[in-house]
C-alpha cells in the first residue's frame, strides 16, 4: 500500500477531523443565535485546540462535558487519539516551509503560587506545544499587560488589548492564538477594483470596493440550498470557500451548515470560468466563549464544582474567563502581490455556455479550510463588509 495512503485514514489528525467540523458548525449556530444579523468571524480550530488542551487536566463530569461540547465521541475515539490528533494538526499548521503564513499556539498563564502537576505540564508541552508562564495575578494590571503583550506579539500586532479585566480570584488564564495571512494563488488585479453597491437587504446598501476576476474557479451550484459556492485557493494548500445564498435564503443555508454539506460541496466542484465580484473587507469578531460553551452544555469547568484535579493537586481550580478574537483581511492580495500584477488578455471568441456572473454583493459566508490537516481554520459571515 502506498505511503501517502498510509498517512491517510489512520493518521491522527484525520481521525479527529470529523469532530472538529461538527464542533465548528455547532459553535457557529450558537454564535448566530447570540449575534443576530451581524458579521461573524472566529476560528473553530483555535477554540477546540484550547479546550482539548484543557481537557488534559479535567476529570469526571467536567471532562465528559468537554468531550461532548467538542463533539468527541469516546466510543469511537480514545482520549489519547484526540491529543495525538491536535498534536499533528499543530505540527502541520505551524510548518515554517508552507507558503501561507500560519501560526497557532497556546499558552497558560499560571499564578506563581499555584503548583501544577508535572504530568500535566509535560502533556501540554508535548501534545500542544504550549508554554506555561508564571504570572503574578496579585498585581492585576501587570498580569493583564503581560498577557496582552504576549497575544499581540504572537498575532503580529493584529490583536491588541484583548484582555480587559481579570477576576480577583483568577489563578490561571488560558490563551490560544491563531495568525493567518494567505496570498491568493491568483491575485485579483488592483486595476479591476471599483466602487460598487453591497446590498445589506432589500432596501439598504453600502458602498464597497469590489474586486473582480474572470477566470476558471472551482464552483458548485447547490440547488437544494439555493446558493453558489466558489473555492478560491491560497498559496500553500489552504482555500477559502465563499458561499453566496440567493436573496433571502441565508438562514436556510446557515441551518444546513454541517460537515456533510461542506464535504458534499468539496466533492461536487466543477472548474469553470466565471465572472467573479468579491468585496474587499476586513472584519473581526470577539466572543465570550464561556457563555457560548455554557449554552452548549459545558458548564462544570467554569463553575465551583469544576474538576481540574489533573492539573494541580488540592487546588480548587476553575476557568473564570475564556475569550476568543479573530480577524481577517480580504484584499486583492496585499502589497506583496501588487508589484507582480500582469494584465490579463481576454480571448474574444464567444464561450459556450457563457460564464455565469457570481456577484458577492449581498451577505455571504466564508470558510477557510486548511487542506493539509482538513481543518476549518475560520468561519465567517459577512453581512456588512463596509
């Protein structure tokens, strides 16, 4: 049997992928309930990694809830396999030789009076490459500054001042960050970008910078869900799926977001030339993961009956705060690509059937998938790109 196949089915990150997809869409639906009709952007992979790491120290009901919340079914997967899956994902995601700038990692800031179990420290380092950083939480402003500086450095200054306050009881802060900068495999030409209308709904519109490309893309028209799906590849084996629901069908498409749906799209693509309009946008989202997880049935780890006894002996530990922030810039390709823009010659002969016009000039979804690890790096809903 050939080697790449052996790397396939049985490799640890392939075993954890389905659960991570399930978690991604389940979490999305809870965010949507809370956010109503506004922009959404978060990294499901980053959130599941942080809580899978936390589960190393969780026991009893606290652990069961975490597994359930993260969509892991322990009749199909052993606990060890979960951690090996994330370990492999982190290795592959952070590979410095990739053409995509991608880094993801974890850190635990621990009160300097708290003694963590060596086994836990070994495991978080081994499986999650996490740093454990000793902090003086007695001096709250200092600790906040230290944690924020750490996140800012790791996200290349993109995410600053994330942590606003600390509960006086805090003894541990769990940080997970992800930084992604992708370059389109085929950049958009800056000269084709113009001002255009983006329709927020039937009555209201905003002005956006609309980028344009006429090229072959992997596309799929999903009649059942009334949407177009366009795959735009990044250099370095990551892709963005842009999902354009027909007018008024966003909710229906969101309800149907499941791993089966997305995998069905990926398998149904046909490559054909389209006239594509896509707005430039930059959005970010910040979420109180604690309240969202509580709605998903993960409650113990945040409460006074948290069992985190695998983390520290005879300390009453709970997670007092869990926040997540993610951001994305979508543009022609940043300045790096601008210098290498070549004007495209368009053949004059008529094409048949004529290429469809797919215009992202109304609310749409964006799913950034890492093909190497089969992970959803980010999910977003762009209701207003302006």
